[in-house]
């Protein structure tokens, strides 16, 4: 075999290998299901777990006064949070026995504007520059906190209908309009 024949054969083998690698990457990226994409959950897992105690002073929340508090750790920049607005609106309109506190990394003014424009009515809006100070590593994250500041339930990501039903059940009421 001549030199040009060997070069051509090597180029053909290299082309086949690159095509196979590229096909594998494309199939994994675009065709195989991803649990994150399906559930809408944040890519990272929260450090907040049931039983964790939260410092209400850091947020300026009096857990005892609220009895039970649903903390919405969200961001105006998060598309999963924006996609969850209809659920938050129903949740804020539902007759419930918990206080709702929205905690966002944006300023109080920007956060109140965001929630007001969305029609989400909460009892209080707090600003936490780093949601990670609460143990929240991804938005949206919902925390149900009892009267001594202990997390009793955690929901992460954009919730599917069964997850939304779990939240309504945990706060003790049924959804309005759905």
C-alpha cells in the first residue's frame, strides 16, 4: 500500500471514530431522558433536610409567632420559579394555617414587585444575598418550618401536580381552582 493509501485509510478510521463519539454525545444530550429536565428540579441537592434547625434571627422571622411557616426560597432570575408562579398564586390564595415568607436574593423592592406582578400574596418578603446561608443551593425550594424553627418538609424544584398536592396537604388545605 502506498503512502497516500495509508494516509487515506487513517483519515477514514479517524473520521469514523469522531463520528461515533459525536453521535454518542448527541444521543446522551438530546435523546436520553434526564431526571432533572423531567422533574424541573434544581441540578444541585439542597443542604436543608427534614429535622434541620433554621436560624430565624438571620432571616428576621419569629418561628414561634408564626406557628408554622412556609418559606419560598425563589429568585426573580430563575425560570423554574417563574414557571411555578401559577402554583404559588394558588397556594397564596388558599385558606391555610401557615404563614408564607418569600426569601429571594434580590432586593426587597425588586422581590415585592416580582411577587406583586405575579399575583402571589405572601405574609412577608425577606432578602438573603446567599440562599446558601439557609442551606438552599437551588431555586425554587419550599421549606415548611415549625414553631421552633425546625424544617418539617422540603420540596425542591418545579413541582409536578403530585408534589403540589403534597404541599397543599402539608399546609392543611385544598387548592383553590384546581
